[in-house]
């Protein structure tokens, strides 16, 4: 007769008193107590942690890293009939817009890129790995972000970060394994995974303050410890409770998190590196410096979102393309270069994977906002059919370009990489076989990549 979970715990060497068994077993391991996981690590992981820089709203691939000379040739003309334009949500499409940015070769790799990110390009272009052929079919922000982070557009599923925490556990018992810095919306669900696999948000308690804070994080006081101990004692008599595990983690966080959130102890040189205290770069610089500090402290997965807090879509230039993209790039370029430099000199880039990109790209054509007058806004619409993300650090080939879009940057046409391939590759870099990482729910096994996903071997170092 199979043992119940309670009987197993009581008869095991851990005993009923070890309600932290899940944490202990999962740390640096592929087994989470009660999850049914084992043997999912297929090789030594290339990366210990991921920092995902998410430029929310849609960075234009054809104005940043996917050069298309045809945009100049066809400027002011309609797209050729051979380019089938899908029906878009927002507006009728007009004629081709050439890129308003300057393009040149950067670095020893000779990567041809625009001048939108001069700091990153001049200092680190040879460290970057590009996928130019990412694609999916969700052309509104909400579903596109869900696809990018969870693999599905509509259903509430666990994010990549939640799956990683479920499979690999934490590297620091006193901190969450998954942190979401300046989130803008609730599109980071745990889905059917228990809540303790979710991301912990760090945001500004007051938009007038420069500091980022953990909501409800208060200094430790003796009564709190007594309260947790009392609940823990009661819990010994019952089935171990994940809510208590979360309470214990929250209590432990109070000893370590406040010091990590306080960046005043960083040197002036480090603060200058990230652009802190400078008008345009201060906010994002603080966010990325926190990402480095938490990564160094053992947080496994960190998203850093560049968007207007609680409203989002900062890179969504339906109009004033050049002004909007210039302003956004000016806010993130120096901080991103600072992060890459900081990770490199600390030796962390060898085991940290940095990702940068958006939920989709932009169209090569004008967007009309008035179908009657035909007046255009000098901006680009959403384009999920072919866009670019870059990677740097652990496990990827520096200076490598994978895949391609058509002559106008509309559709991925060569070595196409869908979101399931993207996720399978990221899990692989973290040492996980995406086909073995499953969770039983609703009568069947689920996985992040569903029944799809191929590792993009070509980008691996």
C-alpha cells in the first residue's frame, strides 16, 4: 500500500519537524519535495542564473539590429504584393517607413546595427548573440507578453521563472528565487504551480522617490519570530503547509533583503557606471544595479521591466517613432552597458545569462490613425511575425547572428525560432531537459513547452 505524503515524512530521516524540507531538497538540486521531479538535469548547466531585461511595448527590430536596405528603396511606397500584410488590431497600414536612425558596423564582429544603443554597441557588441527570427502570432500586448513569458496567449500558465524555480529551487534560503523588478501588470502568474514558485515584485512605493522597495517588507522584530515558531509548532501536527513555507521565507528575507535594496553602500564609480543620479538613466540604472546585487546574492531568475509602471508599453511607438525610441534608448543604453561591464569584471558573466528584448517587433510601414483622411502618425504597428532578441554571457556564442527576416523585416523566413524553441533553449542553458520538466495538473502532465520546442543548438557555445 503506497504511503501518504504525511506518512512518508514521518517515516523519513527528515521527520515531521522539517517543514522546510522542500527548501533543503531543492537547493542546488533538481528534486523538489512533493513535486515528483528527478533527473531533469541533462548536463552541467552553462548558466546559474538569468537576468531578463524586458523592453515592454515592442522595440523595433528594423530600427535597432535588423538592417533592411529595402526600407530606403521603397520609402513612401506600398509594400510589394509578395509581402502579405496581416490584418492588424489598431490601424490600417500605409507605405514603407525608412529607418530614421544611422547604421554602421560595430566591433570586431562588424555587426551592422543602428546608433540607437551606442554604449552597448561600442563596448559590448562582440559579446552579444542575436536571434533575428523570433516569431509568434499574438499581436496585442497582453497576449504577446503572456506568450513570451508563459508560452501560451490566453490561459493562465506558469512563467519561465516559475518553471525554473520549480525545477531547480533556490540558491539562497533567505531570498526568493525569482524576482520581478518594476512589474507593470499581472502577467507573471504561477498558474497551476503553487504560489511559492511565483515572482516577488520590487517597485517604487512612491513615484517621487528614487528607491525601489519590497512591498510590506518591515524590519525584523522578536514577536514575529515567536509568531512563526508558534505556527510552526501547530503545523507539526498537520500536513506540512506551503503557506507556512512562504511565511518563513518572508521572515528570513527581513535579515538579508534590506541590505541588498540599499545601494548607498555602492561606490560612486559603480553608481556612475549605471547612470544613477543622472536625469535620464537614474531609474533604470537603479533597477539594473539591484538585479546585479540580487543575482550575486543567489537569486536565480530576475526580470527587469522597462515600462511606465502600472501602465506599460513604453516602447509602443505608434507615432513619433524616432523621438520615442531615442528617448527610451537613452534611458536604458548606459545602464545596460553598465550591467554587462559590472558582471564581466566580477566574473559573473561566465555563469549569468542576460537576455534583452520585447514581446514583439514593429512593422515596416506607416500606421494610419484615421481611415477616412489617411493621415499617418509616423509610427509603426505591432509585428509578432519576425523580431530580434539578444543574449550575452553563459553558454551562448558571442558575436553570433541566428536566423533572418524577409527583405522588409516583416516575417521570420530563415531558421525560425518560435517561443517554445526559445524556452527550450533557455531551460537547456540552465541544465534542464524541457521535455522532462513536467507538472501534473487537471489529469495530465503539463510542461512549459507543451508538446513542442527544439533547442537552438546553433547559438550555444
